C-alpha cells in the first residue's frame, strides 16, 4: 500500500511562476546555471545552486547558507507564498507539440515507504553526493526539489486526473528548452481523499529520477528527529507508460586497439556493418563511431543475450560485458576516467564532435532502457549499471516546495 498525502506547499505566486521555475540542480553545471539566472533574481537556481552567487571555490557551509538566504528572500518578497491548507497538485509536462505529454500527481511520499521498499530504487547512490544533499536540506529546512516517481498506470488515478485537468490550470509556463509545464492545485478535500485512496491501492512506486534526493530525505528524518515534515518528501508520480526514456551514449578515451583489430574482435559476438548512423536504434543494436564520419552498426548475435536475466538483457549491461570491459579495458564504469556519458536530448552530432575533436577515441550509441526494464530490476531488488536512463523532460524546480517545521 502506497502512502501519498497532501502537504502545504510553498509555491510561486502565478505572476512569478515563469521567473521562478528552473531546471533541477543536477542537470546544469555552475556556468550553465549562472547563464540561466542572468537578469533573473527570482530563479529557483539561487536556492538549489547557491554557489552561482558566490566566488568559485566557496566553502560548502557558505554555499548552504546562501541557499537558505535565497529561499528566505523569495518568501519575504512575496514571490513564494504558502498554501492555506495541505494540497495535492496535478502536474503536466509536454515538450513542444509532441502529443499529450506526461501528467503526474504531486504529493508527499513517505520515508517509511522508501525504507521498506514500497518506493523501489534501481541505482546506487554516492555517499559524498548524499552528504551534500543532506546538508543542503538541513540548512534550508525544506525539501526544495521533488523526486520523480513512476507506477504502472491505473484507470482510477487517470479518471481523477482527467477530472482535475478539465478546468483551467493554476500555472502554465514554458521553460528555456520549450517544455510546457502546467499545474492544477487540488485543494478540495473530497478529491484529495479520493486521490489518497487511489494511491493506497498501488503496491509500489518506483524512483525514476532522484535517488540521491530520496536517500537524503531519509537521512534528514534521522538527523532532525521530531521536526514536523521530515517523515515525508515531495514527489511527482507519473504513469510509467506516459514517460519518455532517452539513451545514455558512451564515450571512451584512448588508448584503444587499432580499429581493424577491434572490429575483428567484436565480430565474434556481433554482426558488424559499416554505414551511417540510423536512429532510433533497436534493442541489442549499437552504433560505433570511430571518427571521420565512420559509423558501424553492431547487432548482437543470437545467444549473446540472456533475456531471462533482468540486468544482463539491458543494452547498457551488454555493452559493458561484451565490449567495454573485455575489448577496451573499461572494467569499472562507475570510476574509470576514460569513460564519459552523453545523455538525454543532446544530438548525436555532439557524440561525433567529442571523437572528431580528439577528446575521445570511440563513441557508442545505444537504444534507451525501457520503463518496464527499470521496474523489473527494481522489483527484484537489483541495481542497474550507471547512467542507464535519462528521463525526459526533467521536473521543474521551484513550483512546489515542502517547508519543514
């Protein structure tokens, strides 16, 4: 049984929402964040990426204090205002004119559900990143960014969402990438109760994006015992079938074997055919780019993949097991400095440039992992290889904040 409940959110006043909304802290670096906030004092990046307002190399304590001050300033100026009572929200994202998009429910998930596995995970977290998130949240005394969850779709939840979205939204804006974000606040107690009951009928939710935020929320609960609000953390839960997962391509720096020798070795397990890159790739098909416009299509031969192995059948695992490890000596994809990743909506031309400009020797283009594969791994308590998924679009930050205390 899933526990998803309303909470009194801190939200931008509708007139300020477009200026507040920002990409998540972990999809932009400091330089990108500074560029996005130029002339935008209300951008939520001042809260989630407070180092942009400090000299490079600032002490972490000063960075976290800067985030706290930025959040307080938004409240003082009336840019962010609190709900009068606990609410849910319905949140829709759509990239351009690419169909109906994805529509989820915003609520407060339970730390207890996270710890029992009712909120299932599929990735390891890095301790140093967890530590930073805990310090950030403790300084803010708020959960500033939601966790992106998914679940196998349910007609009852769809019906409730349709009822809510049949009226004019409370917020609608387009971000710098052209993604439309639309929000309906659900304050009616009867409708809220129906949503809570509909989610209680689910067996499990799955973390799609936000493993470090989830882990940090659980640790914050232990760090601030008795502080109201720490027993939960804000999430957006989407039906899995609505989501778009994009691939994470791989870049490998030298030294690497001579190309003819590498292709000969790969031919033991793959059909290797030269030719231009073709998108989208199918499962168990890879694009190999060797520079100078030279693409090769690698197709796994029958018997190379065990389709009953929930990890081994993933293309990211197949590439590591059959190519990166034995052929290129990339033995640990989490730590090997020769391996880099290009994910999300970045064009394949960026992969080509990384090789053509000499930063890397080879590139591998992959088919994306599916939501069904992610949930199958999580259901077994297993962990996917690093950089297996890129969910698109990302959630906007700043549209609903969960203050503590």
